[in-house]
C-alpha cells in the first residue's frame, strides 16, 4: 500500500512538472509556428534567431517580406510581438503571414518567454546570413 502511494506521488510529480514548466509550454506552442518558421533558418517565414531588438522585416537574407512588414516601423520586443501574435492580420493589415494568431493570453506569454531564450544569438542559435 505504501509502495502504491509513493508510486502515485511520483506520477503526479511527473505530470505536474511536464505541464507547469513555462519553457516546456512555450516550446509546445512554438510547434504551431514550425509549419513556416525555424529558429535558425528561413523557411516560408523568416528565421527567428536574433529576433528581439531587430527591426521588423529585417532578418538578413530573407527576401519575401511584405511591404506592410517592411514599412511597419516596428521593433521586435515582447510587447510588439504580443500585439502581432494575438491577431497578425488585424495588427498588420497586408502582412503575408497567413496565420490566425495565438489567441490565448497564457499561451502567448509562454511562447514569448520561451522565444526570448531560444532566439537569443549564442551557441545554439546562429543568426542566418
Ligand atoms: C502559414 C505560415 C506561417 C505561420 C504558421 C507562422 N508564420 Fe510567422 N511569418 C510568416 C511569414 C510569411 C512572415 C513574413 C510576413 C510579412 O512579411 O508580412 C512571418 C513573419 C513573422 C515575424 C516577423 C519576423 C521578422 O523578421 O520581422 C514573426 C515575429 C513571426 N512571423 C512569428 C511567428 C510565430 C511566433 C508563429 C507561431 C505562433 C508564426 N509566426 C506562425 C509565416 C508564418
């Protein structure tokens, strides 16, 4: 009986740590972006490495930005990213990012927090040329 209790406690611990970890949650939300994006390389959308602090529409070597993105005058910060990702096509009419957005505030916050780490240039994230 005692063994059973210990086993179920361990199981509860595992389940809790998988869903409570903010990094894990943010990474899981980013999987929706992988259809078009990667951290390190350009795909349908631009690479995200080095995103924060960069002017919108300025990832080196990405040639397919819309005029709307290039002229937005935005700089990527957690705040601008939050506005854009909530409803991309409403926030920036004319964007070529055909994606409805991440509507859930908690999911968006987790995604942005994770991206701030994952997109930071460093050993695992090389800014594409
Ligand atoms: C259907 C494909 C598609 C999906 C899905 C998608 N994107 Fe995009 N994304 C694009 C395209 C294309 C652009 C370029 C948009 C433009 O120039 O107007 C873009 C641009 C961006 C930019 C601007 C980057 C820069 O260099 O200025 C950010 C940030 C971004 N996407 C984040 C995301 C995130 C985060 C997700 C997932 C929640 C996501 N995107 C999902 C296609 C996509």
